[in-house]
C-alpha cells in the first residue's frame, strides 16, 4: 500500500483525517531495543496494536542473517529505516503537516512514530539539541512530562507541538486511554555526522 494524502486546510478535521488515513494504516513493529526499554522502564511487555519506530536513517544496516537495510547512496554506513525504505512517500505528507501546524519552520527527516506507546522515563542520549513532539488521535491523558530539575512540566501535546531537549531532561508519558500517536522530530548525532544535520533542521525552501 502506498500512502496518498494531502491536507486541504489546517482544521482539526483534517488532522483527524490524517490520523485515520495515514497513521492508522502504518503496519509496523518496535525493534528489540524499544521493547527492552519498555520492559525495563515499565515492567511490562509491549501490547498488541502498539509500536515505537523510527522513520528516517540509521547506522545499523543489519536486519537479519539474510536481510540488510537499504543504504543511502553516497554515504558510508548510513541506511534508510525499514519504514522509510518502504514508504518514501510519507516524508512529504508529514512535512506538509509540519508546515501547517509546527510554530517553527523545520525540515523533517528523522521522526520517531509512537502508537499507543507508554513511554517510560528516559533521556534521548543519542539526540542532538531540542526536539519537537506532537500528539494525535482520540485519547485522553497521555501528557508528556519533562523533569526540568527545578520542576516537572506536564504538557498536553494533543494536536499541539511542544519543543524541549530530551537529551538533557528526563521525560516520560503519563497514562492514557484511547488511541494515541506521538510524532517526535529530532536530530541524532550519528546521522548528523554522516548526513549533514539530518533530523530537526531550520526550514530551507528548495531553490
């Protein structure tokens, strides 16, 4: 299935249509590290209809003894993540979403897509600088909590972009009910080194 979607306007109805027609149709499974993170942090196994995956790039080309990731042409030890390789058409769709709703103009390449994933407290140790997060779906609760050391801020991210530095500050997701997605736009150190600041970047229009 190839995704074919274009936003008609900035309305909540269009965000809901994007959630239903695009996000609900992403067929994916979390990698081993994310599953282990949930087990260590929450003491639970990942439930069905749940995942946390990266859309973008990785330095790990291994998939299985017989499968490898698609390499990024012209770069050493840089590969497309499975979802990116299978669905490159998602990138302009998500870029349009950001153009319409993110308060800062950004170019997006590196995205963590979470579906019903109850994130435990953690630091984004491999990330560089600030990230944006936004919540989507029909859910209640699920605030993103950030420990700024002097206080804990609870952000309602539903249909709202929030910016913070997950590499500096411990953060987690509060309990929620319903169907919850979060999209995290970020820069990763290893990908930056290879691909000239891939991830969360200042928007630069095409010449």
